[in-house]
C-alpha cells in the first residue's frame, strides 16, 4: 500500500502500487525478456526484505524549479517539477536536507535569484548545479545558510552554463563547506543485496594469483578489493570519480581513467 506521504503525481516509482510479490514477478519477466537466450538458467529474483522497501534511498538527483519566487525540488513531469518533500522511498536524512535546501532558496534573496537546475543529495553530500559560469557569487550565501546544519555534510556547487540533459560540468566543481564525501561518488542503494551479489560473483569467477581480473566501473574500489583478497592481480577501469586516487593509494592498484570501450 502506498504511504500517505507519497505524492500521487510523482513519476518516480512505477511499482509503488504493486504488492511485493507482484513487483518481484514483473521484474523477473523483464529480465527474462532481456536475457531470453539464457532464460532457462535464470534463477528467481532475490528482492530486498519488505522492511527495506521504504526509506532506503540514501542518494538522489532531483530537479529544481522556481515558480512565482517559490522553489520546488523533485522530479520532472512534462514541464513541471513535482515536489517530494516527504518521499517515503528516500531516507529521512535525504528528505530533511532537501527541505532545508528549499527553505534556504525561498528565504535568502541571493539564493532565490540563482539559476539553480538540480540538486544531488546524499547523506554525506549536497551538490547544487547552477546554470552559470560564476560560482563565487553563490558560494558564500550557500555556506551561510546550510553549512553545519547536517554535521560534516559536504556541500558543493557545480557551475554548468549549459546544464540540461548533461547535469554536471566536469570542470565546474567548487567545495563550499564540509570535508565529507565527494560530490558525485556512487554507491549501491541497497548494500545488503549488493554484497550478496558480489559474493556470488566471487564464487563464480574464482579469482586467484593465477587469474587476473579486469574490474570495470571500479568506483571507490570495493570490488577491486574483493578480487585482491583472493590474491588476484587487478586492473581497474573508471571513467570518473573523486575517490579513485584514494583507492589507488589504499589498494596499490592501477586504475585506468576512461571509458571501457576505449
């Protein structure tokens, strides 16, 4: 059953009105269609426990839109941003950061006038995208209103004059406050399922000192560390990510920067 705090017009969750078993079955049918050649060997989907169906999303990327001097933060439906201040899928911390951001944009004259387009929110960082080449004009106001509100939350601004389908400009980052996580680091939203999947991969691949591993989409190096725990030589590949230099030093592994196709 859909929680009362779930915005009916939000386009985000296609399965929110499904019963748990119906959702799992539909996902299995989708996978079977996509992998029809191997359908005979597919095993049933292992879903998250019911207790993790709500409040599990600890990271989100949302649109920002101003109408009549008031800001909305949420998902885009046609040309309108649908506000989701109490989204039941997002963690309470992510929702709280989102509400504080909207209040700051509404109440501060400098921030209210900003050409903001997106906000990437996690429990460790808040990244704001401004459709401008100027970061300095907004940085002090953002820090004054939000720094220290959520512990050591790392706050970033990304200056992207051409923000659109490509949300972030690769060279437009500026840390405003905090020393926490990076602005666009990736992490699986359900660590329990991710860890289970990685253990299955470990059992299947059987990495060893005589079996090298090419680790694509290495991220912060978690999977590389798993292969290396079995003594396997590892070559990592990652397109971007501020955590890569740290994991290269921590694990002593080489990470090639670029697309896997290259």
